C-alpha cells in the first residue's frame, strides 16, 4: 500500500521533503499546507492541493502521516493536531521552541500512543549509525574523550530573515543542536555543560561563535567548537556529503577517543595499536571502516514510512528530541551565565 503523506510548510526543507516523497515509491504526496504564494505555486507544480490551514488539511485529506516543516514555534501544536487525529508525524528539529511545549508534546505521545519522529536526520546517516555501533560494542574500549567541530561561513543575505539574528535563531539552536543530538545518540546522555559564546563578528542579538565543554553521564568528557563566521570544511554537513544544500568537502568533524582506539568521522578511520599492550611509544594502525553508501534523508523517509505502518518505533522520539533541546538550551544558558548548567536543572 502506498502511504499518503502531507507536508506542512513549503519553505526550503519542506520543499525538499516533498521532492523526496515524490521520488520514493512507498509514499505519495497528498497535500501541502502553506500560506505563501510560493507554497501555492509549489503545490500546483506537484499536482496537489494547497491548504492555508493545517487542521483543514488534516481533516480533508486524512493522510496516513504528516511531515511538519513549519517555523519552530508551530511544531508542537501541529504535532498535537496530528496526535489528536491518530496521524503519525515527522517533526523537523527542534521538536518545539520551548521545553514546556516539548514536554506537553511528549506527554501527549505517551498518553495517546501516536508516534512522533523528530527530524534529526543525521541519526539516519550510515557514518553516525556505525559510530554508535562501534562505541556501544566496545571497539574503542572505554570512551573517554570526544571532540566535535561545526564551523562555516554563512553569507550576509542568510540573515535577511530577521528571526535568524534574534534570540532562538542563532547557530546553537539551528546548527549545533544537530551535533549535540549526534553525540547523545553515539555516546549517551549529556549530564552537564559549560560554554563561552560570542557575537563579536556580527554584533547580533544571537551568538556567532561558541566553545562548549560537556560531561556525559558515562563520565566521558567532550568539547565542541562552533562558528558560522569561519571559512572551514570542518562541519559534518559538508564533510559527510549527506547534506541537501552544500558541496561535499571530505574532512573530519568528529573524533571519539577510547582506551583501545579512536575513531574519526565522517572519513571513518579507526586508529589503534597492533596489540592490547601497545602504548604511546608504539606505532598506530589505521583501519578504514566501510559504510553502506546510503543517504540520510532517504533513510529517514523510509524509517518514517516504517513508523507509519507500525513496523518500527521512532529512532528519535519526542522525548529524545526534548532531551536534545534541553541540552542545547543548557549550553545557551551556560554561555550567558558563565557557569556549569546541568540538564536536570533545565528539565525542572
């Protein structure tokens, strides 16, 4: 059976979701909800109806599933509208714009049993999945240290959308949240954070650069360095070749270090000694870890189809998305207040 999927929001990512649906034989595009003339024209190009109200669309079309690519502040209410109608949804990250809204959504999922998949698409990328497997299988030994980079140079016209220079629109919540989600997925929950942030280059209300230290619940420590004003290939989006909008610039963005080996991503090099008795005065062997060549966004759509059909639980649940949101908001708070912030504190 071909699944009918509706898309809420015909912005950049919403249009990409619609295109991915059209290219997948398991699903079909049933309708689009958008208030803009661009959205109406895009729906007409794809031969589907365009609704200006999401509730009207859900009630008229009765889709098997819905993809929510609306502004952040509308994510939770749109997902709740789906839940109340028994419709599974894929909600673009962040799961909500506030922790309160994320908690409300998580409680509704638990109460009604209607699944919500959060669109942290990197979890569906083969390099991220393989890193999780290697860490969890003990290939690195005990994980002790993690390093992540996200540095790139956004053009000036990117900020023509005024919300991107205001609170909640900076690279922490837009970009680094993906890296935090990857680290949580691979290494386990983050317990506490410390951060410094700066807006020295653009002088916007939001940060343009940040350095972050994290402590995982396992005891491992991590650092992240982020800037959207730096010319660099050191970000997963371009380094992995999985992003929809950027050129592929092969490099590494993550390093995971353990007592037996270290792993760099996305080039997938595993470094270890020849024997367990090796130490820093002995040479290291480099082993390349092969991947299956699959694509993150295509994998995410197929996983969502499995979720809609009841064949799988969401790999990123609403509760999981809430924990990633709580962690990134803790980082923002730590940067503002110059102190250690725990994730438990944020959830209270």
